[in-house]
C-alpha cells in the first residue's frame, strides 16, 4: 500500500516534468521560429550536446535511489577529459587506450567512494565532496593549460555523423537530413540498459528496496552494503563513460571543464521524479530532466542577450521548485496516514 | 563528577591541539623563521601573523558551520557563494553601479547592513528548506552553492566592482595605527559575540539537544524547527561578515573568486575540531583551532610550491582521513583489532593515513 502511494507521488512529478518539457519546447518553437527552433535537428541537438550528461545522470539516479548522492561527477568528468587529452596528446596513447583509462578512472572513484559510504558508513555527501575537490585538484595537477585533442581516430569518432531519414528542405529545395553523433547512440543504449537493469534485475530491485527502507531491506536478507557498493561502482563507471562522451563532444581538456555538472545531474534526476529521500525514481524520468536542462540552455543561447549565468540560475530555481514540490507531496502523504 | 567532566572537555580539545602543533612543527622544519615576528613601518610582519590574519574569514565561517552542523547534522555548502553575494551587494551599493569608484556613492552603513541582510536572507532560505521542509541540508544548500555566484554576477553585472577608498580597506587591512591586522579583531569579536550568545542564553544547549535528538527535543517543548532555522540564519550572516572581510582585503567584489573553495575548508575546520559531522555536541574552540590548523596547512603547502589549484587534492585527502577516523564502524573495527590500549590513537592515525594515500 505504502509503495503504491509513494510511486503515485513520483508519477505526479514525472507527469509535471514531461508536460513542462513539452510546454517549454513548444514555447521555444513559437518564440524562436525564425531561428530554427522547430527543425528536427534542433531537437536532436538536445541529445548531441547532452549525451554525456544523460549517461552521468543515469548513474546519479541510481545512487540517489539508494538514498545517497554523488557530487563528484563533474570533477570526474573534468579529470577524465584532461587525462584522456593528456595521454593522447603528450604520451602518444591511442584513442582506445583513452577509453580504457577513462573507464578505469570512473571505476576507481566509484570503488573508493562506494567503499567509504557502504562499508564505513560515512555520509555520501562528505565522501563525494572530498572526491569532487580531489578530482578537480588532480585535473590541475596534470595540466593547468587547456589541451585540445588532435588524435585522428578520436576525431573520426567525434565527427562521425549518422544521418537519419528525417530532415528539412533548404530554401532551394535540397534535402538536408538530420544527423546524430555516435555519442547519442551510446547514451541511448545506456539509457535502455539502465531502465532494464533497474526494472528487471535483482540488483535493480535491491537498490529500490534499500532506498525505501534500509532496515526492512536488511531483514529481507538483502546485502545492503554490497548493493550500495555496487551502486556507487556503477555510478562511477557511468561517470567515466559519460566523461568520455563529454570529451568526444568538447575535444579538449581543461581545469574548469564541466563545472557544476554534478548540479545538472542531480537536478535532472530530481526534476525527473527521483526522491531525495531515496527509494523512488525512474531512469526514464531522468531523461526528461536532462532534456529540460538542454532546452533551458538552448533557449537562453538562442535568445542571445542573456548571460550564461541565467542557465544555472533558472536550473537552480527549477530544482528548488521540484524539491519543494517533493517535500509537499511527502508531507501530504504523511498526513493522509 | 566535575573532575570527570573537566577531563572530558580536555580530551575533546586534545586531538585538535595535537593536529595544530603537528602542522606548526612541519612549518618550522620547512620554513625556518616561521615564528619570527618583525616590526616594519609600525606593522607586525611574519609568517605566523599572516596565518592568523588569513585564517580570519575561515574562523568566522567555521563558527557558523559548527552551529549548523550541531543542530542539523549536515553542512551548509553555500557559504562561499554567500560570501560572494554579500561582497557583491556591499560593493555595488558603495559604487552606485559603477565599475570602479574612488569615493563612496552611498553611505557605508547602508551598504554593510544591506550586505549582511542579503547574506542572512540566503541563510534564511537554506534554513527554510532544511528546517521547515526537512530537506537534507547539503542538497538544500547545493541550490545556493551553484546559483549564489550567478546571483553575485548579476548584482555586479558580470564585472569586478572596485571601491578604491581607503576607509573601505580598513576591515581587511589595518585600523588606524594598530600594528595588528583588523581581520584578527573582527574574527575575535565574532567569536566573542557568538560565545556570549551561546553561553549567556540557553541557545547553545538547545542547539545541542536538537542535534542529538530532534524528536525528543520537540517532545520536551523545544521548537526544533525554529532552532535549526536560526542556526542557518546565523551561518548565513557570518558568511556575510566573512564576505565583507574578504572583499575589503581586495577592495573589490570578485564574484567568481571570493570565498572560492572556502566551504570545504570550513567543513574541514569543523571536523578537525573534533566535532562529529552527524550533529549533536559541539565545541566552538575546537573549530577555531581547526581553522587555524587548516590555514597553517595551506601556508605549508604554498611554501612547498603547491599551486592554489592543486590544494584541494591534499585537503580532500585530509577530509577523508578525518571522517574515516570519526566513523563508528572504523572505530569498532580498530577496537576489536587492537583491544583497548593506550597506544591505540597513534596506530589509528597511521592506518588512516595509509588509507588516505590510497585514495
């Protein structure tokens, strides 16, 4: 009974989120029609520029469902980009090697943070705050200058356009097909995989059970510590992968990269209906959280006169709105009891 | 009974003091003449003065952070951003919207009050989310952590506002002919006021009891919500004070850099001071000692040619070591491993340092 009610609260939020996305996008289409907001390519650009974020937000969602949080993802992204760039440019590593290094960095972060959270019972926030500063600091240890990636293999991955059968016609009637990059394909595969894992595997269900109520999960015989560790390791792995996708998109590494990314990932999850108290959340909702973030930034860039700070502020305000909404829904639920 | 209590309080401050002494010892070894103080143009000079001076903002922040930690069992990570907001408000009012001025455009008192009010408002916002809506403190303050600098940018219209007036530099410089920098006085004053409030009223006791058990405190008739809210407002206000000191040092409002990464230092100071990050009993003195320890550590690292960008790496390792030491699970494990012994503390530390290096 309890479970169904809490799911309802989450469903409300998810519906609001999806509606909000469509309203925002439609408003953008009407307001910026002459600037090409209505073109299919504009919609696909949301995915192209946010592929990395989508993957990272998936990991964040899983950790948040366990009742934890990970604010180190932005720094991990920066560290991954910087290490990959540094290895390829200055140490002659191949692009494949860069992939392996990126994933290894993510896994290492996940393992250490997961161990500290799961086996030593330290607050996730403190652990990942330290991780955040550690990652950012290590990035500047590697290099304080910007490194652009010029590896041919890497660039061929980054610029490989996959054309879709949809598109628009130019003024002269020439067909311009819409395209996506391989990063989008990877991100979407990850999305589908995570949805399946969270819904149908033992691990996924354990994550929900632990987030809902740790003691009853323990009484059911679930290994709470192990599941938490796995969740953080998966989150770290996805942060590494997302970081690499981010590198494919930006083709460079620098210290200030992906600053505030953790905020984007957390707000995407929260806006998508993941409860901060844990136990409730859907990867599918997070997708819409990411899309809303993308829409806000492309609306503000298209508008042109507002400073980029407005993206952060709008997103923070939106996050605040959804957090308050959650709090109200939860307190309403308590009153009903 | 009294003797026992006394011994306990001594125990609580024992570790922080040892930490401070250890860092100072390293300082003496790496920089000979660390404790040398010279008079130059009627002003005191020396490494140690510099450490105490630079630590002032941190002390002020750590005091606020201690209260928040004690009452709500969470940390306010927006303090750095709130510092930027308060500095931005103050400078913007003083300059009347210009990028650089050589005389005040508005009264100084108005600017300071507005800046502190703005900072307290930020604190109240955090407090409302945490105390009233029961949101995890660090998630609630994450909102201002990200948005705060953006707001500060908007206030200063994206530029660095300079107030090139001598009297504005007083707070971060020297008061009249005093040989001691003003920030030291400011930090001492803040400490004194907060200490008096906590010990002359029952607020200190209330904060501890709410931190230990919020529900039980509510049942004995304490307004837990109000007390938590109050600690966040105080924390915001103190962040505002720290922002003013920092802004006065550079006689400008640099929204991007004022108080950057200071939230980490403040949390670290609280933890180093022997306060449990999960809330409950607290020791203001411990946090203050922690703050000075960190500033000495920072100075040491700078002396060892570590750049400002790389500092967080070392601080992150220190944080992890401290929280691991504090973790109940870790303590239990060590107890079963070693049994109860006098030399336990040292072995604990060594083990944790090893663990930290692996991170």
